C-alpha cells in the first residue's frame, strides 16, 4: 500500500474530524479523495503539520488528527518532545512513513534507513506510540480516536504516488472554512 | 511597574490565550510570569518556526496567539512567516528581545542585529522598536493592531529598554 491507499482506508473514520494535512501530496490526495471544510491543507511550510495540530488540540477540546510525513517530522524533530511534554486527550499524530520524500520524487529519508521514528517518539517521552503496517492504520486510528490520550501512530507504507492536481483553493478560504468547522 | 508587568498586563488586556517562547536572558522575567499565569496556555517550543506552527493552530482553535523570542530567530522563521502566517493571514504578535544593540556584551549577537530590521522590512512586517521604558505603554494598542490586521507584527525590545542585557 502507498500513501493514497492508506488515506482511502481512513476516510470513513476521519471525514468529520478536524484534520491537518502535510504539504505536498498528502494534502493534494486528501483534497482529491475527500475535500472537507474540516481539512486544513498545508500548501507549504514543510515540517509544521504536527505543530499546527498540537496548537489546535491544546486550544480547544475537539479531536485533532495531524497527518504528517516522515521527511517532515525529521525536518521538525523538535516537535516530538513538545508533543510528549504537552500531552492532551484530543491529539493524534499520524506519520505516514513511506521512508521517502515522496512529494519530491521518492528520495529515501533516514526513516527509510536506520532511524525509527516510533523509537524516537518514545525516547522523547511520548507515552502512546503505535507502529503499524499500512493495512492496520485504520484500526490504529480508530483506537486512537476512541482513547482520551495523545497518540503517535507511525504507519509504515510503501513509497509511491498517484497523479493528483495541485490545490487551487485560496489559503484564507481554507483557513476560514476550517475555523468555522472548529467553532461549529 | 516593571516592564515585565507592563508586558503581562498588555497581553491579558488583549485576551492573549496562547503563548510560545524560546528563552533569552532578557526575556527570563516575562517568561516566568507567563508560566505562572492562568490566563494563557504556555508552550515552550524548541525552535521558533515550530512555535509559529503552534500559534497558527492555537489561533484556528479560537485563541489569540503570541510568540516571545530573540531576534536571532528571524532567520529560521522566514519560511514559516511567509508561507503560513502571512499566506493564511494569521495574526501573530512577536515580542522580540533585540540583542546586539548598544550595551550588548556578546559580539556575535551584533551579527544578527544588523540584519533584523532589514529582514522584517523586506517581509513587510509592521515593526515597533522599544528603547525607553515608556515605549511599552503602546504595547496594548500594538497587540490590538496585530489581531485587527491579521498580520505578524514585530516588537523589538533593546538592551536600553531592559536596562541591561
Ligand atoms: C523547507 C523546505 N524544504 C524542502 C521542501 C521540498 N519538499 C516539499 S514536500 C517534501 C517531502 C516531504 O516528505 P514527507 O514529509 O516524508 O512526505 P511525503 O511526500 O513522503 O508524504 C519536500 C522535501 C519544502 N517544501 N520546504
Ligand atoms: Mg515520506
């Protein structure tokens, strides 16, 4: 399974939840597969999906799922200690770990080599870390949504991309409709 | 009243509800007050661009954010400012210790000080420079301005303002 296959399995679970999606193909695939006002698409700013998700979860009580990439978590590795030391009951970080910088042509990341992001998250102090195979991701997300705790899920999937159009939505429009969903 | 209390009062008056910080010696007093305050969530961040991500999320969650950092952080936050804070129009007061100005004992700090205003100017970020203690009287209006305009706004507070470094 590649990233878009994993996202497809998640849609029935997360369609109505607040979701922050990472720069590049993760956002574009979510936009193509299931565009929702409850999706906050990052159009740039590699690395900050988990930080945006955590800030949002800390500011209000609804569940928040940040769908991040292995390369982006590696770029903002400081996010894991921040998540570990500010555990809230409503935050899920789902790292789609395809072992590559998928959006830029599948160059291998260090997570695709010797580095285990699940081990890094545990070492940073995250209490609930789940590493799963791509096909078990939906079950892991379902469990995390039912639990009242910060959960970090590392979904190990294959590298590969489908053809998707870029997102043409205006960023302020993405933000405004997302904020209306948060408040509603 | 100490400048730290003036800064705290301005934030409380403006209903700032989420603050992220990376320390500077000059900011130690105000960070301590933020940590003790029940009026706002305080999340220390490991790097200032991470902090801007936290602030963007907190804003969309209904809280007025602010970031407290040193001017040496301007370099690592340019991308976050351009592609997140400015692109999505998120208000963000940045309360910045302006290291490397007159009275600075650490020569290396001058190296970013000489670029600080130029970078903020290049980013078209409204910038206010506090030099005298009384300059802080304008802080409540500056915070209000940032939230009204939905823009990042920089407040540079130099060594003379802090009465030392
Ligand atoms: C600061 C910065 N450096 C590089 C890029 C180019 N870039 C965009 S997406 C991406 C790869 C992200 O990889 P990952 O987080 O693993 O997500 P994936 O595409 O594999 O799902 C890169 C390197 C960028 N947008 N910003
Ligand atoms: Mg990847």
